[in-house]
């Protein structure tokens, strides 16, 4: 199973004709996880191009994965990452069966343990801003230490430190990094700022 990087860029709305330029900027900035949501234009074409060019440098795959058949389609396109907004045991188990990294979205302890029972080893609190850092701290008390917890939604460079202190293992960034029409150069500079903030937060936590 591929390693799960701590920072994942969510490229919702990206087109196949811009994926490689944006990915190049992300990789240059230090991002090692790239997610193309399946409600983007021609997402499988983007994932295929992404995996072919950067699959050896970063973990590439899909978000907003809702059905097992979509897991198969992403795998066929070369994707190694499956991110969901919800808990669907069939989606999770299919991804695990194919040797993919599956990060299902959850909100409660019940949902978290249902995902773990289905084979997940990482979880995505979504939307994170709705629940807050205290929610993460409380859940961390009951979740296995080996489970990686990501925060997605409303987490950016400005508040990343408090989320790191709460015990999250990684962050997924959407509009803070990419939005349709944003240049690759702009995406790269935004990504670099987030990478810098992440390293500062982790160094503070361990220092």
C-alpha cells in the first residue's frame, strides 16, 4: 500500500488540459498528494495523465468517490488514492482489496469505527471547520494511535497550527490551493505557503 503524505491538494474542477502544469507546480512546492474529485470535468482523463507523469513522485487519485465501480475506474486510470466524503463500507473494502490508499470522510466515532471495520487505516474529518479542533481531540482519545486522521474543509495556512496541535496527521486543501481559472504559478505559490506552515507547525509540536 502506498505511503500517505500529510498534505493533499484537492483539485476540484480541474481540466485534463491543465492537470500537468498544475501538478508540476504542486510537486515543485513540496506537495506529495494530489486528489482529483470525480465531479471535475473528465476526471479519469486527468487522473490518468497525472499518474503517468507524476505517479512515481506523489500519491495521485480521486476524491468524491461514492461507488465501488468508481474505485475500479480510478484504479484502471492508474490512481492509487481513494478519498470519499462519507462512509461506504463497500467502497472502502474495494479500495483496500485493490491495494489503494482509502481515506473515507467521517464525522462521528460511530462512523470512524465503521470505516475501520471496513479496512480503512486513515480517516478524513469532513467538513472539519464544522466540528472544530476540540472534536478531533476528543476522537483521538478513542481512535487507535495507528489510524491517521486528516482534516479537510476550512483548514488553511492561517489556522493549520491549531489543527496540528489537536492531533491531526494531515490536511486536505481545496480552494486554498486550487480553484478553476487559477494559474499554475499561483497554485504553486499557495502550495509552498501551506507546506511552509505545515513544517512550522510540526516543528513547534515536536520542539
